[in-house]
C-alpha cells in the first residue's frame, strides 16, 4: 500500500484504489499526485496470489477506506478480482468514485458505477484538472464519510468478536454515532455512500446495551447497604464454588478442545409458535469459536436458553463458562441480575413449584435467608442457570419441564437450562424458551489433534480407534 507520510498516524485511509495490474503505470502516476495532496491511499502493487489471507487484507483495506476509487478500463471491467473488490465496497456502503482511463460504455460497467458522475483521465484529457476533481470528490462531506468508515471498522471488530459487548459504543461516542445515523446530508443522496445494516445493528445494539447498563446502575444505586452486602455475598459464593471450585479445577492443565455449536430451534417451543403454524426449521451450525455468552446476548432482554449435548460433551463446562462471564458483568455493575447455578436433580424430591424450590435451594446451598430469596425471585433479580434436567428421575422429568414452563410464564425470569439431548428428546413436553443450542460431538480431526498434544507414544490407541467404530463413537 502507498500512503502520505504526513497522515500515517490515522487508522483510516482517504481512498482505496481498485485497478487492473495492466494499468499499473497510470495508477502510480495518480498515487503520486494524491500523495502530494497529503492524502492517504490504500493501493496494492503486487500481483494477486490465491491465498485467502491476501483477500482478507484487501477486504480490510476497503473497509478502512473512506472512498473507493475504481479505475474504469477494458481490463478492470473484465477482472473478476476488481469485481469482487467493487462488490465488497458496495456491500459496506462505501462512496464510489469511478474514474475513466478508457471508454468502455455504460453497458459494460456495474450499474452502481453507471449512475455516478465519472471523472475522465483518458489520453488527451487534462490530467491535472481531473486530479483536482478527484481530490474534491474525495474530500466532500469528509467528516460524515470518516465517521462511516470509523463505525464500520468498529462494527466489524464487534462482529468478529462474536458481538462481545465490550466492543460496543458508550456515552458521548454512542450519541455521536446516533447523530451520524440520523444525519440527512443532501449531497449524499446521489452517491453510493450510506449506513449499512451492520452500522444500524451496531449502533442500535449499543443503545440497547447502554440503556440496560444505565437501568442496572439505577437499580444498584437504590439498594441499601445491607442489600449490597447480600448481593455481593452470593456473587462471591457462586464464584468460589462453581467457577473457582469446579470450572477452573476441571480445566487446570487440560488441553481445551473447541466444540462446535448448532442452533436447534425445534428443541424449544414459544407461546407464539403454539398459535402460528410454522414449518420445521433446520438446525444451523454456528460460526467456529462462537461462545455461549454471545448467543445469550443476542437474545436480548428476557433471555432464555437451552443447552443440549451428549454425555461428556461439555454441557456443564459451557454452562459454567457462561456463569463466569455473567458474574464478571454483575460484579462490574453492568447487570443488576445475580447469576445463580442450581441443579434440578433435587427438585423431584418434593415437586414444589419452581419459585418455592429456588428459595429453598438458595437457603440450603448459599445460606440466603428465605425472605431475601423470595424477594429476589419476586423482583426478577436472579439470572438462573439450571444444570441437570436429565438428572431428574425419568418419571418426574416431564413434570419438571411443566413446572419450569409455568415459572417462566408467571415470573418471566432470565434463565438457562442444561440437559443431555437424548433424555430431553424423549420427553413429551418441550421447554417454552427462546432458543436452544447443541454442543456437537468431537470430530476425528479434533480427537487426532488432542492426541498429538499429549507427550506420549499413543500409536496403539490410534490404531485401535481407527479400527473400532464403537470406540470412535465414544470419543
């Protein structure tokens, strides 16, 4: 890439230049003129290798550039790579600036380029005069355009980080982004520049989370000193027992294998789907590296989630990793709800209502006075993480699901339920929750990678696993 030394401290670029390598000499001359005008340019001088990381670098360059200059020639309009670059720029709402090196006719260019005024750099045209027009086009509405680029880069980082809340906008930065989104700049209507759906989702999600955070702050400020003490006491107990005592010890010195996740929409039923007939929805494999907390966050206020998996697949580990992330937020004051882990296996003994059972469990497991537990349940101050639905006695399991559904309908809590998929699938009832995920079984490649990480001769085990299909199923 080429850039002016006076602007290298900026994270963005004034423009990305898309061109055919056959027009390289013209592009060199053009870049020299733009750099002399103190503009920061993204342009690739190298021949195009087939490597995927190269394409990702090009994509990042387009996203980080305020404008997208497309060199129109017979070669660029026939180039598949130039076409990919143009499509990526259009998808991300970039302002397109077409400049003509050769007359090719409007019918031979992308429709988005055809509707925009062209700047002519043909042989015989005034080069210096055309450069002035190009610089003017690049610098028009620059503050708006730079904000578009800045927010796009931030939104893409958020997207790549599985929509982690820490990447969202806050405070004055969020207000500035909302003002930008609402801004009506007349000169932009005739261009390709616009806020993309990702811009809108990023800013709107930032506002939603900011509102939730402000609400959490207001609720926490209203707590009495004793209420603050009670809240902190149970947060400490949940962390000490479940995160430090169970999760961290189980993962200590272990090689972590990242399991794939699938959405299983048919595993849960909502009150709406009871009234509206909908065809079966296919299971959906989630992007590699997706975390449970990211899925939970996407569900919004009133979140409810079912975690399914085979025996030993890591359901409880996933539940406790989610618990850890939610505890961090609660301790930082980002969420007023108190994450609490409870095991449903004890419910069958008395078959109480779920609120009564929760209060009793808070008292016996966490030493929370029943009066306080009752208030927490009533005021929806608990974020409930239920493990072990499959550990409820078989004949009582359907009744437990019915009790959980009744609790959900009458108290509207945020909650997560964990179960083996075989035991859950055998039930006649379904949980009335918002979403369900399934922890996929290990692939042969993952098992092989794990064995490679062990410092020992495992040739015999590898051979046995290759020959024994039953053992492969257990793995």
